[in-house]
C-alpha cells in the first residue's frame, strides 16, 4: 500500500517526484481518478478545488477521471477506483469523506483497490486513515463544528490503519491560526501522536514504512 498524504497537494517538485517514484511509470502512461467528495461539505468559494484539479490534470495523465463517492452504485464506484493507477482524494471536510466511505459500504473495496494503486491525499483526503479519526480527536483538534455541520456527533474511522493522526496546514497563510503555538496547544491535549505538516510536505507510507518528504516544515508530537 502506497500513500502520499499531503497538506496542500502536489505543489512542489519533491512531492511530484515522490509520486512518480511510487507510481513506477510516467504520468502520461497512467490513469488518475480525482475524488472531490470532501469538498462538497464546505460552503463558499471553491476556486481552491478547481485550482488543485487543474494542477493535478497538468501532470499529463493518460486519463483524468472525476469520481463522487455518493449517489452511484457501489460496484460502479469500486470499478472506477480499480480502473485508475492513482487515486487522488481532495480537500474539504474529512468527516464527510469518512462518512461517505463507511455509509456507502466502500471501506473494504477501497482498501482492496489501494493494495495495488497509489493514493494521494490533500488535506481532508489525507486524514481519513487514522484510527483516531473520531469525535474525540475532533474535540482535541478544535474541529467539532465540522462534524456537527454534518448533523453528526459520532464518527467511525473508515480504515483505522494508523495510531497517528495527520493535521495539515501548519503555518499556512490560508489558516493563519495554525502556527507553532497552536500546534503546541493541540499536542498538549492529544493522547495520540500527531504529524503537523505544512503545505509543502507529505507523510509517505510505503510497504508499511512511514517517512516524510518535504520542501517545508513539519513536526511529530510526541
């Protein structure tokens, strides 16, 4: 299972090269499926979504598919995932993305697809693999409002692969409150490990091994 879990997407050459290495062939010889599901739970201007889709499309794929996880038959969704060489899940509300996977019975099939494909996450798309994606972690992170916005108070992690949690956008101009002092406060409250990563960083999981690729800043607490 190969995962490239970014905060800001494939923004720099280091992250793009990491993906190319994980894929093992040129982008123009591969299919990508872009999953925008997390974004639809976010209100307001979605220019950021369009910008990221254009960035990903600009890598020159043989085929660029867009797949919403809700509203289609389960088999159709899984077949579209299996048709891709790279599954790219975009940003937005991580709780909506997680609930879309569990609510549509996709978790097992999604994991099966990932056994032989590369997964790229952006922000919310990177946060769904932790066993600590729960209402408790929402409280720790200050994200409870994002869960309640869905009319939910509980959450089942769709995959539960890792005990660590990923929190994106450290020192991001789009999230000015997420500075080092904020990360210190979150880390003091968390009873689980947290990767805080900036928008030029990714946590890479390859064959069970975890490391970080970055042109920016990150920290692991504790």
